């Protein structure tokens, strides 16, 4: 955490100089909130589901309460034109990196001179996307009095000081299986044997989600199936999200749009039907379960050709994962 007076934030060059705050620790979280309330820039990083949202929400609410500021949520899937008309008048912006960058590129009116607070959730994505220099340039042009809390669940070069023993919650049981054939059959039998559970299944792309959603609805596995992907409008996504959290038992087929930042309470299982892009994506996907001290289980399905590379990446990130040699280990009922 930078203790100086509102330093210019430069994700690539400056943030790593001092140890960022591990917001998983309640004491540290209190400290984070305290620093943010005093107008300091904060870089917070903690495991998925540990409660980072509160760390930036309290300072935002305090700032909004004491000054009649306007606040805006800038996220993908919403009407870009409508956002563009309002963004230059917004004093507090809470955003995801992708959408912020889109406004920087496409919204001529985005001058940010009235900006008092910029909250960037999932900050590590900025660096992943290779936009550190762009963000540097923008931050340098923001009003000097602005404040910028950044929060992330994965450790990048800029948050390498975090000394977590593992990068996933201790209450999460993680396994993987290598399966080349019969993947769809395996998924069907998995669902059939977890009818009393809440499950999220991650797929590679929108088309795969749409296709398998239609197939599985026809197969009628015996529990509600929902689908969440980037081809849906924001309103539809919110509807699916609310529907899923209301249901006691259900399976949600999703793309990585559901992998980060979304808080789905009481999810028992995360099944990755396809190998994630990298270890960070893996960590965010499994982070949809075992949230805030609850338990959860994760199963990753790999192709034999993916095993070596994925495992070494997970090992590097200190993800404790075991191989299951046979899916029968889970005593699933096979419906073939
Ligand atoms: N002090 C607390 N006591 C009980 N529950 C809490 C507390 N703080 C946060 N939670 C709950 O924990 C869950 C996870 O919190 P939150 O969504 O802020 O996590 P996060 O760290 O932002 O996760 P992610 O990295 O996945 O975005 C939420 O349901 C939240 O209500």
C-alpha cells in the first residue's frame, strides 16, 4: 500500500514497490478501508470470495454520503452510448478494465476532470491485457485529487508480495481428470448425480454454452439448467444471475463472463469442462465456490495434451490439485 499522499498510480512501474494489502485478513481489510477513507490510493489483493468488495464499497459510500457525488458502474454488456453520455459527469466510477479501456478509446467526452474516485475491480486484467502503458497515461491525466483503489484476486507481477501459502481457499477441494472421449456423457452423469447441488460449469465460448444448454434442456437431466454468456444483453444476464441465486439446486452453464467478480452464494461445485486459458482464469473460475469460509469442490476436465502445461502453471501458482484416475472415484451414476 502506498502511504504517501495520493501518488500517481502506475500499475506497471510503481505499484509493486511497496507491499500491497492482503484484504483477506480482517485486520488488513480494516486497514485498507481506513487508508481509502483517508483519501489514499490503495492496491488490494486477496483470494476469491474473501470480501474485497466491502473494502472498496465502504469508502465509496462514505465519499458519496458526504458530498453529493454521482456514481456510475461501468461494465460490459450495458448500453455504451448511454454510458458515454454520462461518464464525463460522473464523480465516482467503479469499473472493469475492459470497459474502461473501451471508453478511453471510443468516448471523446471522457476527460475525467470531475472524477474523484476510480475503483478498478479485477485490476490484474489490465496488465494481462497489455494495457499498463495506456492506463499509466490516463492516470497521469486524471485530476491530482482523485483516488484510485484497485482490487484483484490473482497475483501478477505487481502483487507478487502477497505471501499466501496457497492461492485458492483452504476450504476448496480441487481435483482434475483427463478425459479425451465421452466428455458430454461424463457431464450428463455428473449432473444426474448432483441433483441436490448447485453447480457452475465453465465452457470455452458462447456457442458451446448455447449449444450444450439446448442439448441438455432436451435431455431433461432432472434439475434446472441456466445459461450465462457474453452474447446476452446485460438485462438478460442479470435475470439469469438472479434466477440462479434464488434456486436451491441448479446448474449454470457459463463462459468466463461468470468467472470473475460475480458473487454466487452457496455454489457447491465448479466444473471446468474445458481447460482454462491460464492459471489465473482457473483461480477465478474455482473462486465461484468456497466463498467466505464456506466449503466447495472443483473439478477440472483436461485433455491428455493439456495436462503437463496446465499442471505446471497451477503448481507455480501454488494451487493444490489432485488427479482422479477414474471418474468412478466419485461414485457417479453413469447413464449411457
Ligand atoms: N465480514 C463478512 N462476514 C460475512 N460475510 C462476508 C463478510 N465479508 C464479505 N462477506 C461475504 O463474502 C462473499 C464474498 O465477498 P466478495 O464478493 O466481496 O468477495 P471478493 O473477494 O470480491 O471475491 P472475487 O475475487 O471473487 O470477486 C459475499 O457474499 C459477501 O457478502
